[in-house]
């Protein structure tokens, strides 16, 4: 996610198009379709997979050009768990987040 957000910050002239969506009142899951449009380039499809939690909609996966962040991280996380266990994975994610926050000067 950080890689994509960094790329989007580097472009000054882009827009996000929200494609039409009809959600039945009883729906518990939806996919919100968007396109990120850059000048003189093909639009990038970004899908947000969401579920209803009470009155709010929560994103549980983002697919960029057909690549699911959940699937991608699941394979990365499983390798880390095999190498050092769940505690090591949680520690590593925390370390990475703290490092990136420090680099951003927050």
C-alpha cells in the first residue's frame, strides 16, 4: 500500500473515478470499483472489497490491477510465520511500522 501511495504522491495531475455501484439494503459485502486516471496513460483499476459492520462499511481487501493485497500479504506472512512464528511476525510488522513513521518524521 505504501508503494502505491508513494507513487500517487509523485504525480500531481491524477484523479480517482468512482464507477457506478448499486448496493441492496440487505447486502453484507460489496466491491467498490474505481479507476485512477493519469494524464496520457491507461486508467488503473482499483477495487475495494468491503463488508458491512453495523452501519459502517469496512474495507478488507484492495485489488490493484487484479492483484489482491490480502493474497499478496498472506503469502508473505506465511513465510515469516514459518521462519519465526506468529510472535516474530507481529514484532516485525511493528518494527517496520515504527521505522516508516520515524522516516516520515511523524
